[in-house]
C-alpha cells in the first residue's frame, strides 16, 4: 500500500512563501508522475503542478512563474515551492502519484494540507 504524507501548509500573508512536502512510503522512481492538486471551498479539485519520471514539469497557468515543483529521490519526497502567494491560492493541497502498469493507471492521494493566504 502506498502512502503519501503532505506537510508544510499553514497560514501566510499575501506575497509570502510556503514550501509543501510530500513524503512517499516507497521509492518515487516507481511512479510515472507525481504532482500537486488543490481544492478551494466550494470548488472542484484542480491541478497545480506535475512532474514526470523524466523530469518534465507542468503548471497551471495561475501559478506559472510563482510555484516550482521538484523532487528528492534520496528522500522519496516531492516539493512544491510557492512564492508570491495570493488569497486565491487558498485551499487544501493534495499530493498525487500515478503508476502506469500496462494499460492500468493507478492514482494515489495524500490526505491534504491546508494553505490559507490572507490579504
């Protein structure tokens, strides 16, 4: 069973920074992609950033230039560095990992960490 544990959320003023961490219970080499999603109150979960096993990163337009996704294989951890935070970045941030085996894609999710940006 794969476990993803997020940390690093909190309350920050607009313009501030936070770094989220997602620690995996197994070697992150085993995942085809990992990423971060967020869900604001009353809204659907949306993609924030992803990174593939070959290092290709993808970002939502709303966070480009402000957020950076990275990974540390030695620590089996994926990070999301969030700078210049805005109130609209508020939400629960979820770590995601995907493993593709043949034609089967299996997603894994963390429990989420709350990010609140005050104006």
